[in-house]
């Protein structure tokens, strides 16, 4: 058996090669417990003839030395493991139990890893010790496990290690079975040094092929030459220690708890180098996760966002800010149901019920680089079609095409910008896909034509459930799908029937390419009737109004696994289909959380074929790589101030997860939205990357025209502001697509050395330059915001403030959202119009926020806004702006005809310290204005965007 004690030299394998001399690891570390003098055998002990002390003395020496060893580098780190010096074969003996209990009492509470995680079970000492684990009951546990692993819990040993072309491979062997059935006793370990900043680690069963997630990841054939990390291997028990070479920081240390690998229970734990961890979607939580024994369950589920519940999507990726300002990331490539447990040690445990252990470590070292490296693996987000960045308006309960149309007309008549009109399921005939109500929505095709005539677009909802009870020959999507075998089958091979909005339904199997073709054909036929422009994918977890199917589910280990993670409802089939259901690529047990990704991929592909333009698809359920195909909205929120606030955490998290086209329902989905809330939400929503107002059936209208003239004006101003910033937003999406950057960005990404930014979730940046500080409380006309050290400028006035890294109170009347430009930035804006199509031909205005030394830079990406792969095909213009020594230079790095249609009409420079005597534009004298707050403005420029120019002052 294994023992989690101090590593001896013979128990550590360095990553550089198997023939190298073993070296001791971390023998100079300080324990978490107060130091105590080691025991010694004295004359008095010899006199004492107690057999118990003679038997235990040697053991106590080792235990005491282990728990009180000095640790000078990671004071929070637990003792590291060593080879067991004896087994637990006598655990049932009274003496051994007593000895085990004394050992257990020395393990600090924060380092106790749960040995009995089953929910609903009353954990007793007998149950716990039957698993060879420690049991200590607590009067108030606050999540601290009562049953936890002892130092000598059985685990794997590294029996052989070999160098490979990519890194190393080894054999892991376990001698003693654990408490879950079908233990895999022999494993294969593999490390792949894929790049200087990316390490891949895999643990598999060499005797049996197991399910692996079917998404494309990079294939590397050669080990990188200069990795920014080292990998150290503990031999017995087996464990991994990954360090950052530059600083020595331990990024991964799996020796803190045993590795478990059974057929339906795989678990490993690692210490974390700090308390600052982000990601791990999709959950309703703070942006910075709580480490106080928080369990995050991952299993796609149809449920309105709530705390402590598994939500629509699954994203097993986290980012950690280290204490020195560096950052790293971790991605667990697994789609089975899982629990992720955070504890205050700090440490994290991954507990999944299928697949393999396949994970990546990303070295950063800054947080932006971590996300870029993650997206290098899962794929970068698609470049959105331009109108996707406009304002979208929807509701469940328009009820007729006339009422939908009327709202669009009211928006136009009131001069409120709007690019897209949406319909929820009420447009359908009896809620069936690929139909529209011939009575209430008879004018739908005409309405869509009118939207197009005004430069607007139409998006419709579509659910995966296909009605299965229509008379034969009357509903071709089902008839043809049944004939072609595209539906998910139950365990007996029959079409699985569930229940959703249209009643009894079958579910397309999007893991089958034949289903993609059937999906495309139905979408194409419906587009010939209603020329929609985009798709809204709802209910694609997939949702089911009955648990499993109308015929129930079989009683087997897929439906009732030995361990069930903490899914809402307690069963994997709760509000979805049977996990034993059969799909083309595997069982639903394995593929469930991929359903939204696979449907999104099929839908995006179909739209490309139908429209020959960039596809616009918004999906409720998501999985890593989803950003390549769809955007996401945060689901059925509530019209409450707390939902307004929490939306920022959701937006920032999904930008980390590679889905930057994300937003929450503006003004809230369910319950009535009050006027003040809707104004403040529209102001914040104007800075969501994806901005859509949507509300529920039976609720009062909440589009901007439904409120008072004062509120309407405030919301209109916010939306016009968004439209004026379109050139900036579009350029940010280009960088997300081309380089893997975030769009809505946490402050810590730009200020990683400022620990005060690590927990900020009520402010955010667009890119590196524009700071957004929204009002998130009722009845106030001010807002407090944090300003990292440096020079900041009020976006509207150019007034400057110099911060030392402090929180400031800002005026925020009802018609204002606070925006500030960061020093050293240049951002392009445009004169706004009612649609982005009309706006994109308008003249540009450049805002420059000078640094203290008078420098600044920015850029602009421009293309036709809708063609496929313009960046990849070089069909774009790219211009950079640089300011130094009182001169702005515009340099066209890549030209394209689209840029010739746009002119730069004016430029404002914030922070010009003295009034210029003259201003030159391309060496020609030009009129200018200069204000006492050090703002220089030059107008009437008419400069062609596709040509280099200079603006200088003296």
C-alpha cells in the first residue's frame, strides 16, 4: 500500500530522463502544524514495558517527522507522499484502528479529502473505516468531510518509466482494490511536452479502450525543446508535481490525495498555489470562486440560473492567478458527469464517472496568454457577422406576427437602434419545428421581408425535440427522420420518446453526420418559406419534461452508476433523456453534455450552406470549442437587481471559456421589470458582447418604447453609444478570432500585478482600453469603482484622473453609464445610426488617451462584415494608430477596398498638456479646438481610411 509521507530520493523521477539520478523533492518544506521536537527513546521508555508503545514507537517517529517537517517555499502545502512502510492489512485489529485514528487527528481540516462523497448517505464510523479511511465527526463541519483519506490509503505505484518522442510514459500498478467496483489495477501514464507553455498528461487503461471526448485537439509529434515547466514523478504512491521553471511555483501537485481509477469512478486531487481560481462553468457564482468547500457539478441541465446547481453548459477549465501575478490554466478533457470540489487548503478535486484522465496545463504566464493557449487546444471563436453586434429584441408572448411587427415599427419610429427581431416558440404551429402558425403568424414572411427592407434581420427559436405523434405523412421532419434513422435510440434500439413543448418527441442524434444532412434539409425548406437570418437553439441540454423517456429507463449501471455526482434532481436522467440511450458515437451517458455543441455545429454548418455568409447561432447548452460555432446567452434569468449584477460574472467567465459572443437577457426574462432596473440593465447590456432584450410569457412588454419618455431617452442613448463604439467592438472580435483574446475582459487581465483587481466583478473592460463601471443598485445617482494605478480619462469629457490604485465615487444619474479610457490607448468610433448596416458607412472619430509621456496606440480591423473567412483569405483592411512626440501616425498594414468607403472625420486627443500653436494634418495647417481640461480636437478631416496619414501639433 501507499503512504502519503515525505518523499525519499528513490521515490522521485525527474522529467528530464529515466536514467538520471533520483533527487529528493521538497525535503526542506515547512509543515502546516507547529513544530515539535522529534521523539527519542530514553531510559524511562525502556523502563516502561508497555508492548503497545514498543510496537508504535517507530511509527510515531515517522509520522511526527512527516507532519512537522520545515517548508520554506509553500507554507500552505501539505506533506508530500512516500512509499508505505507497512500496509493496512491489520486494519480490523483494535491496535491498528487506534493507531489510524491518532494519525487521522493530525491531518489539518483544510487538507481532508472526502472518502465518502455519496449524497444522502449518513456517514458513520463503521462505513468510513470499512473503506480504510479516517472518521472524525464535527459539531459544525461547514463542508469539511467527516470521512477522509489517511496517509496510508491504497494507491498506485509507478513501476516503470520510459522516455518517448513527446515526453515520458510509464506503468502504474495498484495491489489493493478500493471501494468502487471495477477498479482498473494497471494504468498507463503519459506526459506530452506539446509546447513551451502547454503540457498534456494522460492516464489510460492499457487493457481496454475507453470513451474519449470526440472534439479535435492539436496533434503534436515532437517534444518541445525549452519547456517553461518541469514534471516530477512520485514513484510510490504515484503522483505528479508540475512546476513553473522560472519561479519554482508548484502548479500541479497530485500527491496530496490518492488517485482512484475505476470503470465509473475516476478521481484525482491537486494542491493550488493560491486562492484565486476562475472558470469552471457553467454555474451561477461569483467570478472569483469560493474555496470554502464548494462543489461545482458539471452535467448539462435545463434549469433557470441558480446557485449550487449544474446549469446549461459544461466547461472543465480553470485559470489561477498565482501570488506573484503569474497565471496558469488547467483543462480536463472529459464530458462525463462530474463533481469539482474546491477546498480552502487551497486544493481542487476532480471526480468523474467515465472516460479517461486527459488534462492540459497552460503556463501563461499572464492570464491573457493562458486563455490564448487554451483556445489553441479547443479552437478559437468564429468571427461574428456584423449585425450580431447590434441590439436584439425578443419576447416569449408576442403571440402574433402583427404584434411582433408593431414593436419593430415602434422602435424605428422612436429612433431606437435595433438590428434584429426575434420570435420565441409562439410563432410555431403547435410548437413544432420547421413550421409557423398559419393563423396568428400568417404575416410572418411579409414581416421578415419588411425587416430586410429596413436593413434588419430575423432570428427564430428552434428546439431539438421533433413531434412524434402527427398523422403519418403530415409532418415530414419526423417521417423522414424516422426513415433515415436520425433519432436517438433507447437501450433496446427503438426510437426514444420524450416530451417537450409539442408533446411527445424524438431527439435528433447530432453525433451522426447523417443527422446533420437531415437537419440542413429541413432548415433549407423552412428558409424557403420564411427567410430567417439566424438560429436560436434552446432546450438543447437536451431538455425533457419527463425523466428519461415515456417508457422509463432500464435499471443498469448507466442509469444508476455506483456514484452519482451532485446533479439537480439526484438522477442523471432528471429532466433529460435516459443515459443508456444509444447514439452513433457512444451512449448518452458519455455524450449528454456534448449535445448542445453537436447541434450548434450542425446548425452553423447548415446556415453556411443556406446563406453563404457567416452563421449566426446562439445556443443555451455549451461545451469547450462551442465558440467556433455559436454564441451563448446566460439563460432564463429574473428581473431582479441581483441578476443584473451576477450577469457580469457570467459574461467574464464565458470570455475565459472561449465564447466571447455572450450576453444575459437585458431587463430580465421572468417577472416584471421595473423601469429603473430596465434602464440600468440596458446601460450595462449595451456593453454585453451580445446584447438582447428578452422577457417571458405573460409579462408586461419591456422593450425601450414600453417605458416613460425619460426612460426611453436614457435607453436610446445607451444603445446609440454602443452603436458608436462598433468599430472598437468589431476589432476586439477580430482579435478574439485571430489571436484568442477576450472581448469583455476582467481587470486582472490588464493589471495582473495588482491583487486588488483579482476579485473585481462589478466592472470590466472592453479590450485593454475602455473601462465600464455600471450602476447595479436601485435608487442611487452615484457608483463606486476601482481604478488601477495610472491615468484615466472620462470617455465623454476627457477629464483626467490619476489613480494610485484606489476606489473612487463617480456621479451616475439615471441617463449615464460611466466609461473611462485608459492612458496609452486609441479607439475608433463612428457616427451611430438605427442599424449597424447604416452606421458602418458613417465617418469615423478617433479618441486618443495619452499616457503621461504622450504616447498611445490602437488599431482597427475592417471588412465587409459578413463574408466567410475574410481574415484567412486576406479580404480585410487593418490599420494601426500610434502617437508619440505629439504626432499621430496612421499606418495601413493591410489594405482592402472596404476601407476606401470610410473616412476619418475627426480626432480628439485627451491629455495634451499645453495648448498647441498649430496643428498639421499631412503637413497642412488645420483648424483645431483646445479646452482647458487638456482636450485637443481636430475636425473636418475627410481622411481616407485606406491611406496613411499624420496629425501633429506643436
